[in-house]
C-alpha cells in the first residue's frame, strides 16, 4: 500500500525534536495518549447530553487477526468521527458479539442483537458462510448489514451492503498475467469449501475467456495438515504444469508454500500467483511463511496515498507500539481501512436520518431510511472515494506485488477499466516492455519470466524419438543438416507434428533422435522406450492400439480410422465382356445352343419346309434358329408340339442366363470386386495388422506375405505375386501418391483400427495439448492441406468403400447353373429354400448378438452422475425415458449402448444416475460442456462432437463414430438426357457406325437375290436402315437367304446383347451413386450441432444458402419438398435419418475427415476419460462398435461413401468394348469379302468355260461349218 512508503516520516521528525532515551520516549508517548483520551472524555462531558444513541451491532471473530483489526479500526473511526463532528446530535453505540468463527453462533448473535438490543445496523461478519445467512436476515428485519465478505453476492438482498472489495474482480487480471507470460495451462488451488468451489468456477471462466486451460483444480481442506498438503502438492508436481494460482486463507497458504519449498516447487521455472485473499493479509503472516513464498506474485487491494491515510497509519503504529513495545509490529491492512470507512459512512448516514426526524419512527422505517442514506453517500474516505453502487463498493485498480525479502514490493497495477491493463504507475503512460510491470523476481531468484512449463532436461529441449526404419518417405523422412549434423523430420507425419507443436509455442526446441532399425525391431520397441521415459515423445506412422495405450499416452488420431485394401485394377481387357461367365459356362451354353438346334432340326426337318432344302441351307437355318433364341428373335414357325415344348423351356433358361449375365456385369462395373478367400494377401511387415486385424475379416485361409516398402507394394501387385494388400489407409494412399501411373484402386473398410497418433509419456500434458491442436487442424482444414501436399495423386482415384464382412460377388460358373439346365423349376425352388434358411439364420444370429450387447450395469450404492441431453432430435442416437413408478430416468440409443458396453467392461463397481438436461431456448451442446467443466456432473453422454475449443475445458474419450461429415440428398435427378450418360461419346459414335455398316453388309449380300432388299434406291435404303437398327431390339423381320448374312447378324446380335447389358449395368451404377453439385445450392444443417461455424471452410460451398434444421422429420420434409438440395451434417446424424426413414429415397455421400466425431465428456483430469478411450479402442477392434451401429442405424439400402473431391463413377468407353467391335467388324468384313469374291469367282468360271467351248467349236469342222451354231454360241 502506498501509505507504507511514508510511515517513517513522523518518527524521523520526532527524532529531530526530542532527544530522549528510548524508555522515556515510550513513557512520554503513553502519557500523551492518556491525555488525549481524557480530553475526549472532557469534551464529551461538556457536550449537550440530549444526543440520541443509536445501537449498532458488531459481529466478529475476536480471536482472528481480521476480527481484531476490524474492531480496533471501528473504535478508532467512531472516536475520530465524533471528535471531528462534536456538534452532531447522534452517537453510535457498539454492541459487540463474538462469533468465534462459527456460523450458527453468528446467526444466533444476530437474532439476539435484532430482538433484544434493537440494533439499527450490523457491522460484520467477515466470514462468507456467515454472511450468506445474514444477507437474508437483514432483508427480513429491514436492517442494513455492513459485511466484510469479499465473495460476490446477488442483488436480491438490498439491505446487504458489501463494504469489502469483490475478490472476483482480480481474476481477469490474473488470467491476463498468465496470458502475457505465454502460459497455456494453470493449476488452481482453492479451499475445499462452498466458497472455494465457487471461486474456482469464477477463475475457470476467466481463464476460459483467455483460452487458457485449467489443467487441474485442487481443493484442499482448511484443516489439512502439512502432510496432507504435501501429498496433494506431490500429485500436482507429477502433472508437470508449473503455473499455480492460489486462492486460500493465509494460514493454509503458509502450509502450502512451506511444503512446496520442501518439494522443490519454488525453484526456477515455476510461477506462483496468490490472490488478495492472502495478499491483503500478508502483514499478518510470520517471517517463515514469507520466506517460503519468495518469488510469488500477488494481487492486493489498492488505496491511493493521502494525508488522511498517512495520519491514520502513523497513529495506528504509535498506539500499538506504545501499548505493545516488545511485540512485533503489524501494519493495518485492507480490512481495517474498509472498517474505518464503513463506520464513517454509517455515522454520517445515522446523523442525516436523525436530522430528517426518522428516529422516532419504527424500526422498519429507520432501517429503510438508513439504507437510502448509505446508498447516497459519496465522499473521500481513508481508502479513497467511498461510494456504493447496487450495495457494492467500486474498485478501479489493484496492486500487483512481488514477495521479496521480509515483505513485498510493488511491481505495478491492474487497471480494471476498458477491459483491463497492467501499468507501472497510475496516470502515467505505460511502457510496452515487461508486460506493463516492473521486473519481477521469480522463484529461484531469476528475473527471466518462466515461459510455460520448462522441460526437465539440462538443454531445455524436447527429446523426440523418430524411427529410422519408416519405409514410406511421404509419411516420414529423416534429414540431417550437413553443417550442424542435426536431424530433422518431414513428410506428412512430421509436418503435422511440426504444425501442432509450433502452434503450442512452448518456447523450447526439439531434438530429433533417430532410432535405427535392427533385426526384429518394431514400433512396439518405440512405445517401450517412451514408456520407460528414455525420451519425451515419438513421431511417426504409429498406430493407436488398446494395448499400447496402457503404457503411453496417444494424441487424437490425425489420420483416417480403419484399414484399406489396395488392389491392381482389372486390366482394360479387350475381352472384358467375357468376364461375367466362367469358361465352362460359356462352353456349356454354346454346346446347349448347338444341341437345341440339332433337336429342333431333328424334330422339324421331316415335315417343316423351313428346315428343309440343301444341306448347307438346313445347317444355316438350324444355327440361325438356335442362336436367335438368345434374343428371342427366332422367326421360323414350329409345327411340332415337342419342338414348342423344348423351345419354351429353353427360352426360360436363356432368360435366367442373360439376366444373370447383366446382373454380374453390373456388379463388376459398379465396384471392383476381389475375392478374399484362397488368395494371396500382403501387409506391412512392421505393422500390428498381422495379429490384430485379420481375425476380424472373413478370410478363408489366404496366403499372407510381408512387405516392407512402397516399391514392394507396387511390384507385388503389378507382378501379381499378391492379389491385394491390406494396411492402414494412409499407407495405401502413400503408395498411390508415389506411383500415380500404377493402375491401383483403394478399397476402404469399416473403422477397425484407430489411426496414427503421436506418442508421449504417460500423463504427459503434451498429449492433451497436441490433441487439441490436431482437432483445430482438422477443423480449419490444415490436416487436409498437409495430406494433399504429401499424398495427393493427380489422377484422383476415388476410394471405394467396402466391408470385408459382406460377401464378394463372384462370376457365374457352370456349378451354379447345372441344375438350371436340367430342371429349371427345381433349381429355382431349391435356391429359394436355401436363401430363406440363410436369411433366417442371419436374423437369428443378429438377435443373439444384440441380446449379448444389452449390458446392465451393477451398482454397489454409489452413483456416477451422467448428464444426458433431452433435446429429443435423434431418438436412435440417444433417447430418455422416465419410469412413471420410480420416476427414474433411463437412456437408450446408439450413444448410450456404446457408453454402457465400455463402462461395464471397465467394471468400476458403481452405478450410474441418468440426469436429463431438457431443451430450452438458446441451449446447445456447449451448455452440457459447461456443466461438466464446472464439476456439476461427472460426465455427459450423447451426440456430442469433439472440438478443439471444448477440449480445453473437459476431457473427451476417443471418438466412437466415423470422423467427418456427410451429405444427404434425394436420389431423383430429373435430367432428360440421363440416358446418354452410360456410354462415352466415341462409343455412341462407333456403335452408330457399326449399325450402318451392318446394314450395308446385309444389303450387299442380299439385294441381288432377296426381293425384300430390292426395289427403288429409296426403298432399298429404308429397308437397309430399318433392318440394321431393328437388330437393337431384335425386331428384324426380313428373312435372310444367305448363310453369310445369317452369320453376320448372329455375331452382331451377340454384340448388341453385350452392349445393351453393359449399358444397363452402367446406368444402374450411375443411379446407385447419386452425384450432387454443392455450389449455388441450398444446404441444410443441424441447428444444435457444431457444423455451422466449424466445417464449411473445408468444403467448396460458394454462394450457398444455409438453413438450420433440428429433427429427422425436418430433414426429410426439407429434402422431399425441395426447400434444400442437400443436408450437411455429422455422418452419424445422417445414418440416423436413413434408419428412421428407410423408405425415403435418399443417398448419403461421405466427405473427408473434417470433424472429430462424437466422444463422451468427462471432467478435466478425470481418469475415466482415458480408461473409456481404451475400451472404445477395444470395441472398435473387436467389432462391437460396428454391431451397435448396425443395431441402431442399419438400413437395407447401401450407404455410398464418396469424397467431394473424387471423380464421378466411370462410364463405358470404346476401349473396354473394342473386342466386341473387332469380332463383329471382322465377321462383317469376312462376309462382305466372301459375298464379293463369290460372284467374281462365278463370273470368272463362266468366262473360262466359254473360252474352252469356243476352242472346241473352232477345232470341230462340222460345227465350224454350221454358222448357226456359232452364232448361237
């Protein structure tokens, strides 16, 4: 306090005027005081004895330092006041009651003062707990209560006047100081009382505004022993956060700092901040306590220097020195000044009320008048300006002091106006240096500010272990500076770590330490070195597993969850149309076509003229009839019922065969299918996939091959030494990025692994802080940018989703159709029966699994208080029900089932209490976070998205849902030209040309002998075009006479069959995967979710109108009515809509991972968050999460996963079907050649015969003589 700087002046003056020995001086001062007191008595005796005494109660703990100081100051104040104002007609008379620090005794004493002593006002108490009772009592009795409690109270009790300064006003200053010294984490230490917990909540809010994380709040009992305090401090020491804010009473503060010094927590690197609860009473603490607090910084109430304050302080010193010459002197503190000013104000108000003649009225009116006068007062008091605003004193500034030597030293002020700032001197321009404060001597004696937590290493560097056996350079690369010989790290993993660590801004460097590969070494060896604390962290392509999480702490995953399969794309074979059927089925089908022709010929040729003629004509007609049944285009009339019966059965067989061909071709063109049984599988040799994941996939004994590099991956696939490679998705993306020219496809699976994370020592605060930064990077698109930098492939191959648990479509073979060729009806019935049995068994298995997953928690009487949102928007995610008999709440839905399963697996032995959190206007999921962060509840369960900002105040489990958002859109796409999409432009052109060429070939062969192709040129052109294009639907009716024509048409009809089947298959594929354009559209999103302000910057949404929606019904109505074109939200919300409305014609399109999924919420520092995360990891690996998702969110229609940046499904092009046109073209050209050569050859033969005949006639005289014969010839 400023007046302390001037207290030595009177004593110095005394030394100049009086040269007396010490003992005589003390006696002289004592006599002077006695004379002054006697003078006061004489003055009072000579006053008018008609003054009015006003009874005022005093409630104080007379054994406490505050009680003694306050009582001494109020008696001094009343004496000074009436000495200065002897003419006043009123006199305050104090009636004292000792509360002995007990709340009930204070309440009883207050009632006694009101009922028996008829006091008009009460001064005190200083305790917050006692003040809470008296604030209500004062209102009931209409008696002003002048309290010295520093805790904030509501404005609902106007008779409760808080004279002391509100201690919460300093919390913003403390938060600003922590921020100015670049600290990101603090530990708050408060008393384990109602007041202490309330103040901890206020501090939490202040730090939250500055973006500072309260790492832990320690509540210590006021009666705790030094041993108990030491135990709590040791726990805090292990958290490695070195910034502490202490808000406790002086006695507990002394114990705290004494033990902290013994534990080495008052050394270099630590920052201790004490509040005014201690600093205002720093003068009352003994020398040992002050010694242990060296280097601490405190906030203290500020009283501006004035002559009045200087005189009071001098008088106080002299009185106490005279009365206690052999006792250590204690300065008057803030409570004494507040008490002095309160009595001055009260005495003034009492006199004004008397002047207005309110004294004679009843107690209620006196109290009201007294309160009004107190609120109107405004004067310069001992502590500065005295004015009450809403019954509270007004603070403008606080002192910032540094505990040094035997006391403290002022280093600046915290000015509360305009948001607050630090200044060195009030009223003078602030210096930008040293954060607006004088230099501070921190614990350990250093003037250098402790920036964040100093690492416990000699070189102050974070030791990062990086495996040097990482074989994917796009993911991780180690570099060595040739000049400094220092190692560095790059690649996707390295860049993510550098970006997140730089954002933390620790002010410390990192030392990259390579871990060279040795035989048998794996990533588990990296985990072991971190768990043994040989290094601080590890960076690399390290998979998060449940077992590893037992020994180290992982960050949030910064990659996609799950594994994928890398396969070599099917070669763009000329003979792709042959793939749907196996070779034996093709051969058998051809044989049956020939056999059918033979049977029909055998039955019909004896009686049916159409099957008669020359042997060549019969053979051509038989083949023509047989193969024309493929497209039901046979035109020959059958006379025998036997023939008709055979053809009827055969046409049914052809129908099944062609339909199966079309379906299989559609499957092959929609998704690249690979058979996972009895094939060769490759995987990364140093990954945990070998023993972790394969047991979750339905493999029937595949051959397993270990691979160790991207080169080995590409070579193994292209050489076909393996059929597929299974690994973490990021590895496979790396291979595709490194080999963009390789024709590889990535097939994604369900989330069976937990992605990559950075590794830190157990309980290291870095893991949580890095997780927060990773969450921010995912939200602001930085992760996507880094992934594009290292893993982008120019060709942009789409990732095709596939679950290994679903059966892979197979090509058709003879085995599946053997019964069809024998007895079609029996085969159909048998297949239907088998299908029904399988369906029944699958449904039974699902029901059994659901019963196993319906876990019930056991309770031993203790309850975990679980807050569950009762917003009622997505019932299959979380839904609350209330038992009407017991009035107890219960939960259901996907989120609850996941929590229930994980919680039971931990087996805490405690029950849970479901507490609904009903929806009100303006409420959101952030309100749930606040409730848990303020420790009102133990946890929160529901559809709560993990965000970086929320992670500052609560602990999330690992996400138990898919990462990222999705888009829900209606399937119908009203495009009048959609029928042109399945074929490419060149394929349309070539097909049209071949139709025209077919017409020309048939015309050329037939027009000389077939009357149907003769006539005028116009008629011939019309007939030719009609015949050619009618083959598209097998509707050609013109009879062909030449076997060449029949051969050409037979081949062409097969081409048309494949072409139309492929067209149908591709159109089916295009209709399966709905494409939507997100620019210039109307987009809906969840009104209560975090999507609106966090995710859209990751999507290319230009000029898009947004509409908030709140329920699944609103989603469906908005899409079907067309008020929105698509809905963007968390994938789980959209799956929920599809499950609730399975009949809705919607498609779900997934994006990249731009959000962090859903997680369960726990209090900051709760061990349950980590344990539940481990169980969620296990559930993902074991498939339990998938089973629960199927239970609540299953829908018959498939969900299509697609990245917004991925290309549209491929259409058929000429390259894939060139073989068909090659066969057809060759057959047409051959027929044309034969048709051309035939007449020429015939003409040449006639000419030769004529030459021979002419020679014969010339040589024969008889004939030669006969001119008629020659002329005839």
